[in-house]
């Protein structure tokens, strides 16, 4: 966090439910569902083996969708 602050970079925060909803359409989805949808959305031949990896990719997908939505709505991200 110190490096981010020093570099004056923005920080974004999403709840578990927001991330799960962005990826699966259901805010209470389980890790296997998130992993499966990350694999499908990113068109991966094989999905991430660890839940931590699929969770990180899910957060990235959520953030990308958030930026796209805010730009379409004429808001700053």
C-alpha cells in the first residue's frame, strides 16, 4: 500500500459479492463456479489450478467491467 501511495496510483475495492456477481451473475457463487466462469470468460484451455489465482483473475474481470460501465455512463472510474 505504501508503494501505491508513493506512486500516487488509485486503489479500487470490491466486495466478495460484487466480484462473484460480475463473473458468475450470482453474488453468492462458490469458488468452483468462479473458477469455471473465469476459465470460460478468458477462453482458457485449462483453468487456474488454485482458487487464489482464479479469485485474482475474477477481481481483474470485475474491475475491467466496472471501468467499462463507468466510461459508458460518462463517469470517471
